């Protein structure tokens, strides 16, 4: 029986220990487990939020990178277009300068030809005057008399008609 009492005694101690453990568990659950669980849940939520923010930042960074690359590509195309337009304008300006120079050359040639024609006519007139003076001088020596102005003009006119304008110009 003593053995039974010891067992019962052990059982009573055990029941007290079990009750103490349950009380301790409830106290710890109330004071320790619940705050720790809440802390862990909050921390998990913060970590997940950080991952989500980081992922959003990466996505936004990739979007910005794509946008900047598109802008750089657009700027390159625009720069090429500007260079192309500048080259085209330079070529057009060069063509205009060449055309103006050619027109000026044509005008200079025409002016030179007119000047040559005037000089040729002037020389021809001087030559006619010289020849008519010589013809009068020769005629007056042949005739032996001086010819007056009216006869002089008539002889020159006759001489020019006889010889002809075509011969003077050739």
C-alpha cells in the first residue's frame, strides 16, 4: 500500500506539475507566444513588402531603361535626320553657287562678245575711214586736183557700194 501511496503521491505531484505546465503554457502563450507570433507575422509581412517594393523598383527601373533607350534611339534618328538635312542644304547651296557662277560666266561671255563686236565695228569704221582717205588721196593724185567735201562724200559712198559691206566684215 505504501507503494500505492507513493504512486498516488506521484500522481498528485504529477497532476500538480501538469496543472503548473498548463498554467505556464497559458501564461507564456498570452505573454510570449502571442507577441512573438505577431512579431514574426509582422516581420514576415515587412520582408514580403520589401521584396514587393524591390520587385516594383526593378520593374520601374526596367521601364525607365526602356524609355531612355527609346529616347536615345529617337535622338540618334533625329540627329541623323538633322545631319542629312544639313548635307542636303549644303548640296543645294553648292548647286546654287555653281549655277550662279555658270550664269555669270555666260553673262561675261556675252558681254565680252558684245565688246568684241563693238571693237570690231570700231576698227572696221576706222579702217573704212583710213581706206576712204587713201582712196581720196590716190584719186586726187590720179586726177591731179583736190576734191571738195561733196565730191569726197560721193566718192566714198560709191567706193563702199562698189567694194560692199560683206568684204569689209570678212
